């Protein structure tokens, strides 16, 4: 996959998932050589209750869209959310993400987020 094309596609995909009502994307980086993708997002309010759901939805969309070789880093922009450390810790923990996706109700909510914006 050409790196510029992947980066552009990733940006378009994430933008369609959420309106600026909930989140602003300030950073995304794709490194094909190192097989890494990093996405930084900023909830529009510092106490946004949907921050974890937004991050999880972004991560699930990336998992489903990119080759398995990519290591994903989805996190909140530093200093922009009251619970940024806790949310980032959850999003970085593979076991927590896997457990969340085994929860049928939560998976249904994530799928609704993804289908509503795709």
C-alpha cells in the first residue's frame, strides 16, 4: 500500500466516523516501514463522556481496515480531556480492547458508530 494513499484514506475514514460535534483530529501518522499507525484525537469538551467510545470506535475501524501487521496507537491529545490518562490506558491495553469487543452490547454500539458514519 502506498504510504501517501494510506494516510489520506485513514484521514478520510476517521473524519467520516465522527462529526466535529464530538471530536477533532489533530494528528495521524502512518509509518509503513515500521508498520505503525498513530491517531490522536481531541474530544471537543474536556469532560466528554464518549471519549472512550470514540477511541474504541477509531481503533476498531483501523483494526478492520488495515493489514494485521500494523501496530495501532489511538490516544487523546495530551492535556485535552479530564480522564485522558485512563482513556489512553484502556485504548493501549490489547486485553481490555479484546474484552470490550467480546461484550455484545458494546460491540453493537461500536458497530452503530461505525455504520452511521461510514
